[in-house]
C-alpha cells in the first residue's frame, strides 16, 4: 500500500472532521476516542460532504439527512443511507503534535 501524508496529528481537533484529498479522492479525517480514522468524504445516499457533519460515538453524521456511518467500517447505522462508504487505513509516524498522519487509498494487487 502507498501512504500519503495528509496532516500533522496536532492539526486534528478531537471529534472535528477535516476534509483532505488523496490522489483526487475526497477523504474525511477524524480524530476521536484516541484514534484517527479516514472515511470517504461523500455520503452514499446523497452527494454531500461528510466532513461537514458531527462526530459522536465513533460515527459521523451526514448533516443533510441525518444518516450516520461507523468510522471503523463505513457501514450506515441510520436511514436514509443503506450503502456503506469506504474506509481507509491510517498510520501515525512520529510522536506528539508533529507526528504525521498518513492515509492509503490504494490496495496491493
């Protein structure tokens, strides 16, 4: 897998999504419950940015219709969304607020 640096750990506020692009793919980065998650930034129900929604209980809510998606699996836990969104592996390199947050949107073939 190829990882791309998307932020410094200190740039991520707890429970506040940050939208980034990785090779043209919109990704929402979320720091919550002591971990960092990467999830596709577009809701599977409507063409809406998930990074504009709220985070609670390791889930992100689509602000437009209220669907929530598990940050670990991408599975929806509330209607109207019925399809999951992709989640991506995250690595942290280094220590402290300057540690690099890296995301991979590619898989080995």
